[in-house]
């Protein structure tokens, strides 16, 4: 610790930080532009100037840039010194000479960092009277607007885009007053984290384009803490609403999970909430074949109650994208023995294997923040950018551990970003990528290895054997494979924080087992457990497994045996989970099908009764991420019509049928019932700690969803009547649907928006952290359910698959995941839909030549007895004898069981 003096006040601070970060952490309002906690310091804008003195006798002092000056012991500075104050005001004036006076029409207005800093410096009068420099804006794709005339040349955009996120197509052009940030020509920004530019930019150069189509001012938006539902990582989000429409999704800072940044799927995918395919009223199919007709809520409940009372054999099919509470309510309704998880047989097996490895071994599941500290990494079989995007971004930071080590040896502070980069000369920590196709992380890799899933698993097993001879040996390895396994093992053994990453996207159990073996073998060489991260398919896949329930295949078997008369399907389109023929057969065998979901889909089209469910933005609940972190999402707004939470439909149905169980009136009752009923290793009992309950109050007050500047509540209903409308009641959370409530910072899991006096922009998050860039006050939201078992007895997996052998006139078809399109809900958001690729078949050029195909030619793929016509796209990195098709695209969602052998032919077979 160091003692420093700020305007003659003594403070004890962390010596490794810069003065700017230290001052902000202490609560001082010191202006800045180019600095960002995740990006470090470059000293480009000169806005954070302070006066520094040698000692107590020094009255002259000198101006220094606080972002480039360490908080060394004995440092004396003044923020309020007249010269420093005048200098900061003059910097703003320089920056504003070419900035347009368009705050009233700028979409950033009201949450603009430049506005905040202008007011903070006291610069209110503009003396510049000459013609301003102007630029031509660019088309950058469906996610971002571009308005270069607002640029103040802080360089944050290119530093984030290029240095942090690895993008290459956003550049800086020209010099001096004509510096330009954009692409070499109009076009879509390639990087999958480009949407963060809207928050990184301190002005209105980059703004949220989908939001601009139905724009509202920041202070007129209602928000609540939430969790992204588009992958298994559990990134924290802050959805905003007005007029009953989800307007936008912002990043919600969580030090342990997503930090300051979201992927574009998480940021823009939530627009599915506004989709025209939403079911907004209960619908009943008549038995005579007519189209379904809308019915009142009471009629729908009576109909469902009659089914519950009169039907003897009822099953419930849950969902890995529904909350724990909704799944548990269905489990309670039908009984534990009649509840099915909603996962296909193969997927349920994979998730069970992953859970077993994580629950019963010494390896620790790292948070994404801990991933960034890993100093040697092995990725087995996962194209992370497309299956767990935010994890891929964390790996980009992890490979810089070598650079920070070099900087430490040279006594360069880690926050001096350009100095660290210059000193390290692009040296990186070991990263080994073993995948079936090229990934965007390959450019960072120490070594890349391509192979079919079986060969990737064999490499993993070989690494484990090199680490611990008691792990099973792999027969018939080639000398290059053996040498690579030894090299990987040696790097992992030397590392202080080794990390193994795998997952279920390759649909290969051996890959998971190999990753488990490597992590467990590392335990023999370490005092602390290795890190092991296994990615899962959906936002509550791990929660669905922990809740229990047989696989979907067993539900189909029960129906085939005549044991199912009624099936209640919860937030699950079965056509996404199982083969089309199997689903259709099941739906025909079941006499009564009830679907509770928020979107029309093929399963719902065949339901006898369909009930409209709330989306994540219209409900509360708990999800369990692939880290094993239980997190609560809260209702942003009350939906119209008869839409309500899935669990509430089920609770009301049980009450209408006169059932004693259930009958929950509030979410807390259901959450505690779920926590108490599920008793297993690392059970769900801790989910009640994920967030404060509905009874939580601060000084007797609720937490307001609306900022104190919220306006227009009377005008919103002026077409009906002109008086102050009564806010909706909320029995399920400690929030109010108004601006009234506790005005200061609530617990970290319940922060609905970031705002502080003088800080209207997203930079106000600094005021909510223990120290800038550190955890939120009160800790990171959520409760971890799974922790390592250091003394666990290890039983290595021994079933090593044979090496891949290509077949004559057959190709092993692999699933290829895409960040845009492979996840069903986000693909319904208009902006995301523009980035969804067209269906294709990936082949190596050598295999294409064998079939006399050119890139773009159509090929017939025969798979599972069906024929698909697809254009060929060459991918050099695919293993010979394999092909790939996009996983989850709307036109290909019937293809579930991959990898699988298929036949290819030019023309129609």
C-alpha cells in the first residue's frame, strides 16, 4: 500500500494503479476520455491533467496526466488547482472546436460521456466561430450507426476493436484534425463484438442502430437486472423498455463474468421479444380440424384443469431455456417420475458427463475473469467464438499473460498499455487449439491441430497420459501427435494457472472425458487445482440437469408404449431437440398436447391448447450458467394481454384442478420450494442466495426500475384517460414499477441501471465498484453451486476412441456453429437475421476435386434417409473425409444427430 495526498488529504491506496484510477476509486470526479479500465492508459486526450508536487514545500508543481502517472508512495497532487482546472477546461474546448452542437438530436444525448465531462470541467461557452470540419459517414452493418462528425479522437474505438477484440477492419485514417475512424470502405464490421463500440465511444459516433429504429431517451427507459439467454455463459445484461416494447440491451457489469463487454448476439438478440410470432393470447385447437381460436384466460385454465383432473397419464417436458422455477413447477404438477428434462438423449448424456466431471473432480470451473488470468490453455474441440463468444474474448486477454510478465520484469505497470505491448513484442502465453475447423483464435495459437472429433479426443487423452502415467495411454499415435501431446503437457505443467476448455458442440462424449482426464492429471503436479471450463448448449442446460428428469427419448418411448395421454411441453420446440419423424410420431401418439411458450413454432402448431408465456424480459427467475453460477433475472415490464410466467400458468392450473401441491402466489415461494426439494451433490439449495427476495427493502423502500428523471407516465395513456396511472404491483421482486424508491446503490444483483451525480453515461459504473475495474460493492451477482473437490478420488476415463478413418464414398458430417443463426431465439431479432449465413456444405478442396465440384456448386447430401441440396463452400482446415453444415439454421434444424455419415453427389442422386 502507498500513502498519497490529494488536495492535502491523505489516502492509503494500491501502489500498482495509476493516479487516475486511484482518484476515481476514491470517489473524485476527475474527467477523462481516452482511458478505459479494461483498455489501460495511452495518454492520448490530455483530459485527466492534475497538478503534481515534489513535496510539501513545492508550491509551483507541474501538470501531469494522471492516467500515465503511478500512485507511488508519497505522491502529492491537486485536482482542484486553478492551473489544472483551467487546463482541463481548455482541453474540452479544443475537442469541441469541430464537434457539432447537435445534443438535442444526438442519440447519445442524456447518457453522453462528453456531455458529462463538459459540464464537469465548467466549459459552457464556445468561442469558436469558424466553419467546422465535416466527414462522410459510413454504412457499418445492421448493428451500428456511424456519425464521424461527433468524434473527439480519443482512440478508444480502435483500441477496443483491434487490441482487445482482435478486429481488423476498423482502422484510423489520416492525421491531425482530419483523423477518421472507420472502414476502408462501407461494409459490415466483421468483429462479433462490434456492438460494444456504442458503449466504448464517449460520444455519439457509434450508436445502437436497432435502438434508433424505436428510440427513446435514456431517462425514459425502464430497466431491470437480467441474464443473457443466448448461450450458457450467463453474461449479465440490462434490458430497457418503454411502451411495452423492449428497446435495447446494455451490458451490465459483473466483474466475475462479462466485465464491461457483451457479444453482439447477446446485445442485439433480445429483439425477439418484440417478434410478430409472439403468442399473446391462449389458443385452443378444435378437434374437428379447424384453425386454433383465441380463448379467454379463464376458459384456457378451466380446459387445462379438466385435463389434469380427467387424464391419468400426464407427463411434463421441460426446457433448458426455461428458468429453474418454471421447470420445477412443471415437475411438481406431473410428479418427479413423469417429468422429462426436454433434452434429447445424446445431449442429456453429454451434459450429464460434463456435470459429473465438474462436480466430482478437483478441477475448478473458472469465472470469465479467472479465465483471463490463465497462462497456458488447451482448447479441445470448441469453436468458442461461435459457441461461447464472451469466453473467446476472455481468451484473447489470457494470452497476454506472457506480455504482463515481461512488463513486470521491466518494472512497467500493467496499465501502461502501449508500453506493455511494445515491451512484449507480441509474445503470447501458450494457447493450443485442437479443433475440427479454423477458428478466429487460431491467430493467437502456439499450435493448431486439426482432426475429426475422435482424433481431437485422442490428443487430449495423450496429453493426460503425458501428465500422469496412470491415465490411460493412447495406442497408435503418430510421432507428430506424440510430440505435440508432450509439448502441450509440458506447457500445462509449467503454468501457474493452466486452463482446459471443451464442450458439447461437437456432440462427442470422448472430448469431454479427455478434457476431464487432462484437468485431473494436472492435479498430480499442483498445489492448486487446474481450471476446467466445459461449455453447454443453452442458458439453463446445467440447471435443467441438476433439476433432474429423464431425456426426451424416454418420453417418446413412454408414448409409444401407450403410457402417455397428455403431455405438457414447457418453452421447448421439440423439433429443435429431436428428429422430425420421432417428434411427429410422438405428437400423434399423445391424445392431448399442451404447449406453454412465448413464440409460435412447429410444436405449438400441433398443440391442442397453447398458453402464452413471458419472455425473460417479462418475468423473473433463476438460470444456472456453465460456470455453475445461479443468477436471477428480473421482470423489466408487465406484458399485455394474457401473457404471464410459465410457472404462474402451471400454479393457476393446479389451483383450478383442486390440487394441494403448488399454489404458489409469489416467485420466492417457488424458488424456496425448488431449493428445498432438490437434494443432490452441490444441490440447488444455494439458488436462494442468487439475489435478494421480494421482501427486501432498503430503509423501507423498494428499488426503482425507473430513473428519477423518468417522464411521460401520464402522456403514455392519454388516449385512455389523463391522470397519473397506478404502477403495476410486483409480488415477485424488491423492485417498483416507478421512479419512487431507494435513491442510492442497492445490492449488486439488483442494480437496475448505472447512474451517479454528474455521471449520466455508462462510465457511471465506476461509482458502483469497490475500486474502478474491480468487483461491484457487495460482490459479484450470483451464487456458485459447484466448487472443486481437492481430495476427490479420481477414476480416469478409459474408453479411448479409435482414430478416425475416412470411408469410401462417405463423409463424416460435422456440425458447424455460427454466432449468428445457430441459436434459435436471437435469429428472430431483425438485426441478427441480417447476419445469419445461408445454408452451405463445407468441404476441403481436395474432397471437392474428388467430386469434381467447384466452390459454389450445388451438391446433394444424403443424411438420415433425407436429401439436402446445398452449395459447396471450401474450408481448407477441415480434416479430409469430413464435411460440415451450419448447425441450427432454420432450414437445417431438422438435422439433429451429428456427427453422422452421409453421402455426397454432384447433381440429384
